[in-house]
């Protein structure tokens, strides 16, 4: 049986992860600025993502990509869950190539 985390600590991590999403930092940069380890960040993010009470997905929900329609690109920027930010520019073919590769990687799983 798993333990329920301390409600105060859970709230602190909810707020911290929200700050990360608003930032334009990598996970490593953000964790350094918050004086927390990247391992703790990933553990809490996964814990909260899997917790429906925290606004996370239910165990039955698929965590995969959501469909998008790209009609024009003006300095496109993609932020991946890992914190990596990809800047594509205005080239729709480059954006399509990046999205195709990301989808292929999602289907094959992590390396």
C-alpha cells in the first residue's frame, strides 16, 4: 500500500511544477534555481501526473501525444515534457519532420 504524501509538500510541488511550466528553463536549470534535484522533480511530476486529485490523468488515460493542426508556423516552439525546448522557425516542412520523428519515438518507446 502506498503512502499519501504530506499535503503541504504535495502543494509545494504542484506550485513548483506550475512555475516550471511557465518558465523557459530546462529541467536542469529550473531544478538548480529551485535547489531541488532533477530526480525529485521527475518523481513528483510523475506522481502528480498520475494523481487524478492533482489534475493528473487517470490510470486508464493514455499519456500520448494530443492531435494538433498546424496551418502556419511563425517561430514555432515546442516544449517537451522533459523540459527540452525545440525552436523550429518558420519552416513547416521542418516542423512536420520534427513532429513525425517525435511521434515515431513515442510509438517505439524510450531508447
